[in-house]
């Protein structure tokens, strides 16, 4: 697909959004020139509340925002496979410290799995947060705007989700993307207590959201092994989410990248010994790069990759995944038939397991044209594909064309679908609260002491 065709396809992401000439809400999803540098000073992702219905009527501030989105995504996806989109990524890495996994380690001490007493571990997490700016990040408003959580793969970082973060931020969402311990911008704990098991990653994610005061997520976008964390979160009653996008799904049973599985488990077990880890990590890094892993973010990446993949209780993951259809949340799933690491037939099995039969899958050929048209979920004017398969997308389908544009387009369609459903459930009082939030943001005045009082006075 040519660059011009790619740009044309990307413009369909924003085709339903009408530009607005209204005043920009200064507090929402805005990167001012004071907080950026160089060629990033002109980047303004603007979300605008234009009608009482609130969040669902977010529009681009002008056509320049759509042009900027087109330019950024096209530039990042036209680079070589070895490059990343970090060079022009407009959102800075933020940091937050919190304690996590206390309950997990207490249980492991009781069972003898963990011998050293550990009262949780403190993590210094580097994460992406596209909004709110400092003058607008009050807890009073946090629940009024769409929030998206992105979960990266095992051997990667927030860079895996760079283009997804861009387009959803431009769509008007607050996008959060933490780096898990030991990869990306988050250092590993000194004693290497954190073993990247599925339950640890789930507790880490929930504690991360709690540390930021986030009580609800409208959409979770997970990539590869990030799905192992996203699926239990989606079916949990502890934390409500509005929808789930699983990009390049990881296997629900042992897949080809893990074979022979007993060898992998033996090596990872040996690497838990510090001296062995120091010897094997550099060798493993070379092997990973030769086999096509990208965004390798540190010397411990091979060890962490092994911990993640061998720490998945596949039987439990299958049981949890089978619950997804009963929760009736909007779901999007994608995989590639030419994935180097995942088996296509295992991915197809998983799609059927979560309620997406083979005939419902939409298959795209090498040029991005539809080879098989699957089922599309619709709600008035909003629609999205449930299952997407690329004949030639590779494992990093969100980092190459034309699969990147197609994924971004459908993720945005899913986001719009979820927002429309959310709008239908909102009460008049909630709409009024959103109106007041937008008005306060425009005038930059202090937030009212009590929104409930304002609703009653109205």
C-alpha cells in the first residue's frame, strides 16, 4: 500500500468527526508549548465537549489535528522495522510510586513458595498519561471523561502502543499506559521478588490505577502477552471496564515460541539464580534480536520474557476467557496468520472460545483488502469488527502498514461504540456535571466545591 493510500485510509478514522470552531477547553488533553520542545511545540490534541450529552460529542478542534494525526502515524509506520515511534512521541513519561502485591506475597509465604518475608514491593513506575494537565487533574472530574488503559507485551514497553495512544488521545480519551517492572521506564525491584506471574501483573495493574485515583476504565487495549492481564481484569467484579481490544492475542495454550516448553521452564528456573542470570541474559538478548523481537528495553528483558510466558496458568486463563461472552462487553480481537511467535490455529481456537466463530472473522490480505468479510457489531451509526485476521501482519501488526491503519481504525470504531453506549446510560445530572466540567476548564477557574449541590440548584 502506498503512502498516499495509507494516509487516505487513516483519514477514515476521523471521517465521522466534524471540526469545531468553538473555544478549546484549555484543560483537556492539551499539550502546551511550555510542556513540549522543538517540533513538538505545535502538538495539540484537543477534546471538545460541544453538547449536553457530554463526552460522546468530542470533536477535533480543527482539521490540523487530523492532519497531525495522519502525519504522526504515517511517519512512524513508514520507518524501518528496527525503528520506533519514540522519536516524535508527544507524551512525556511520568512517574508514580506505590506498593503492590502485598496479598500475593503473603499467600506465597504461607504456602512456602516464598521464603523471605515480603510485605509487598515498592515500584517506581514510568507510565504514559495523555491527560489531564496539571490544572485539570482533579478527582472531581476524573470519572467524567473517557479513560483508556493500554497494556504492552512481555518484551516491550509503552512504545508497543505508541500509535494506539496517539489516535485515542486525539479522539478525546485520557490514555494510560504503565511499563511493567523491569521493562521500559520501570526498574525491577532490587531483590527480584517480582516474578511477572499473571496474578502479580493483575495486582500491579489494579494498584497502578488505584494510585492514580482511576475507578473506571472505558476501554482496555492489550497487546500480545498483555492480554493475560487484560482478560482477568475484564471479567473481574472488582474493577469495571467498558470494553476490551486484544491486539495480536497471546496463546491460551503452549504456542510455538515457547516450544520445547520444558526447556524454557528449565532455563527460566535456572535464571532465577543471580549468577546464572548474569551469564544467560546477554546470550538470550542476542537470540531474541535474531528471532525478531522488537522494543527490547533492558538487560533483564529475556529473563522477564521467560517469567511472563512460563508464569501463565493456561488452564485458569482458559476458564477466565470462557467467561468473556457472558459479560457482554464490547470485544475486538486480532491476530496474524504469519505470526512468527503465535500459531494461527491456536489464535483461531481462542477466538471461538471467547464467542467469535470462524465465520465472524474479517480477513485482510497482504494489500489490506478484505479477503473474507466477517460480522460487524452496530449501534446506530457506530460499528466495529469483532475479529480481525491479517494474512501478512506479523506479530507487530500495529507497527507496520497496512495492518497498522486497519487496527487503528477499528480500535477507534470500538471506542466510539463504547462511548455511545455510555451516553445512553447517562442521567441528566451526569450530563450537567460534564457541561460544568467543560465550562470550568475553558475559564480555568477553580472547580466547584460540590457538583451535587449544583445539580440540585438547577
